[in-house]
C-alpha cells in the first residue's frame, strides 16, 4: 500500500451525495440508525446507544489514523447502512463507487466488503462496485467480496 499523509478534506464525491466525517454530534442519529432492527437485520442484533457511541469513536480514530473511515451522507450513514426510508434509491451503490474511487486515488491496492450471506442487497452493492466473491468464512459463513484497485 502507498503511504500518504491523511487529508481530512479528501473524501468520496458523487453527483447526488455529499460526504462528511462523522462527529460525536451524530450520536443520536447513529444510535437511531444502528439501533434499528431493520437496518441491523444482518448483524447479531441492533446496537445499544453505548455501542453506537463506540462505533462513532472508532470512526473518529480511523479518520485520525488513516485519513478515512465511514462517512455521513447528509442525514444518512453509508457503509451499506442506509435508513429504511432511503433504501432502494441506489444511494448505497453510488456511495460505494465513490468510496472505491477515493481508495483508488489514495493508492489503496485492494478493497473488500464482508457481507452476511443472507444480505443479498449488500451483496448486490458490492457487485455493482466491481467486487467479486472471493471467499466465505466463520460459523455464519460470512462472504468476502474483493477487488484489486488499478
């Protein structure tokens, strides 16, 4: 992987979406999102508020260490988590493609998505982004979709 100084101003971009870094001020919205049983259907269970706070803090650490993490899209968070009212509009696919392009520009050589085998919607997003099924692992047989970035 190419080493590069992280730049907080460098983030994905697309025609319809505006990305920004998550902040602790997003805790209420992230708690609602990650606590929603429909959104978290392919996770062991919805997250508690404390777990949502840990998720936000994990992303803040990722921004500081790597210069990227999971971004907020206006009132949505993407990483395949999209509030139910906004699903089915192609936002996850568009966001994933924008993130892939940013990764390519940053010199990242390989992109992966780990998807629950029952989560067909996320599998389609990975495929639309150019990732292919590479392997399955774990007791729940998670699927790893991957692609080399030119």
